[in-house]
C-alpha cells in the first residue's frame, strides 16, 4: 500500500531530522526527502497507477507527510538558529555599563613646563608677564631697538618678511618696547614667546624657537641687579650649581652688552655638536638698556635706567633635560614628547 510506504518514509525522515547533528546535515535531509527530486516527490509518480478513490487517500497521506516533515524541519532549523545565536551572544557580549577608557592623559611640552616655572618665579619677584604679537612691525622688531634700517645688526637675524612690510618677529625684544610704551616706568616684565629666523637648522639652531625676554626699568638699576635676577633664574631651573661665564656682547639696544654662556651640560664642557665643540652654549644675552631705546619709547634716560636679557628658552630646555638635538622639540614625535 502506498500510504504505508509514505508512513514508513515519514517515520524514517523524522528520525533523520531529529538526529541531524548540524545545519548542514539537516539541509541534506531536506534535499533528500522534500527537495524537487526528493523521495517524497517520487510517490506522486506512482499515483497514475492507482484507482481514483485510492489516489485521493494517497494524495492526502502524501500532503500530510509533507506538512509534518516540513514543520519538523522548521522546528529543528529554529533550534539550530537559536543555538548559533546563543553561542554568538555568549562570545560577543560587551558590558555597556563599564566606564569608557577615556583619552590618554597628555603632558605639557617640555618648553611649556620650563616657561611656566619661569613665569611663576618672576611673578613672585614682582614681574608682569607680557605677551606680544608673533607678526611684528619693523619698527618694534628693529627701529625702536636702536637698529635703524641701514644698521649692520639687522643682518644678525635673518628675517622672514611679509609682503605687507611686517615680519615674523626674530626675537622677543619687541615686547620690551611694547611694555615700555604701554606701562611706562618703573617696569618689571618678562615676555616668553615664539620667535622665527631664517636659520640653517642644525643640532642647536631652529628656524622656530622660544625665548624669554626680561626687563627692569627703574632708578639706579645696575649690572649687579641684572646678574642677581639671571642667577636666580638659573638656580630655579637647574636646581643645582651650573657653570656660567659672562663675556662682552654686542646688541645695539644695550650698553654695555654681555653674553651669558652656560657650560654645555650635554658633554660636560668637553665639546659636542650642540656646543659646536666649544664646551659653552650661548644662553642669555643681556645688558643695560641703551638710552636711545628708553628715549624712543618715551622714557627719560636721565631719570630712568634698566637692564634687559633675552633667554634662549629652547636651548635652556636642551640643557635641563640633556637633549642633544633641538629639532626634536618641534618634531611632533610622540616617543619624544611622552618622556615629559
Ligand atoms: C637676541 O635675540 C636678543 N634679542 C637678546 C637680548 C635681549 C640681548 C635683551 C640683550 C638684551 P640672540 O640672537 O643671541 O639675541 O638670541 C638670544 C638667544 O636665543 C641665544 O643666546 C640662544 O640661546 C637663542 N637662539 C638664538 N638663535 C637660535 C636658534 N636659531 N635656535 C635656537 N635658539 C636660538
């Protein structure tokens, strides 16, 4: 009897569906039994040989078997899908209540760190912290500092000129002028900031570097006052004895003028690329403010005098941290910056 055969196939197929170990095996059963050329479909080919009343009963049995097998297949597939989802949920879960890792804490650039220390020190000594523009007028950068247009001292600082006649300041000294113009005497100020020169870059020369200008204008200011403040500055930054030397230096805006050099802390004075084998590093030129400079900024040089210094802040950072190449500071190399 065809119905019996259908029953047998159904029972065998149900068992195979039940026993299928995974989705691939299940799919193989489906193709075998329910597929276009599957064993269930083969029965319909036999229908032609049956009497009409038998055909109706066999058709009914075939449809019932098909439905039963399809729903068994769907149920088993559902079970496999649920298992697969559970495995994923178990392996891929994340805890949304955990705090986010947050940005990596940064640190201040070494030049900024020393700049802030110097600002704190000079604030405690009664100095104002002044700021000036990086794009300067020719007057403030040169003329008002006693460097008229024909003066050879203009060649000491190779300058980036802008098309409008202004320039990228070559030193922080123009802030002296702005300080005198704005605040007048008596005056105690420092002016840290970035300066620019068209330099041949090497281990100790950058085209962009930092200086700190210092100035005091008062009655009876002498070289002794100047030395006191400069020594205080160096002791605060180095927190130990460092060897310095003072020698005559020429700058049109001071008279007398000096160069303060520090014994090279990279090589201990034996000679290296940073000190150009001399054992000394130029750090802080200084001097007593030239009367012409006071006069041009509206201060009477017969009544007032002063000192000024221009500290090479980037070079100071090199000495403090024994950094043997100035190019590292502006390199943006995080391996360098993370050390501070
Ligand atoms: C000046 O810039 C004067 N304005 C300093 C001054 C101020 C003198 C007040 C007198 C009174 P100088 O060009 O020497 O001077 O530069 C000052 C310091 O800046 C140098 O001693 C050095 O430490 C640093 N410096 C100069 N050129 C460079 C450079 N290319 N790269 C890095 N540091 C530099």
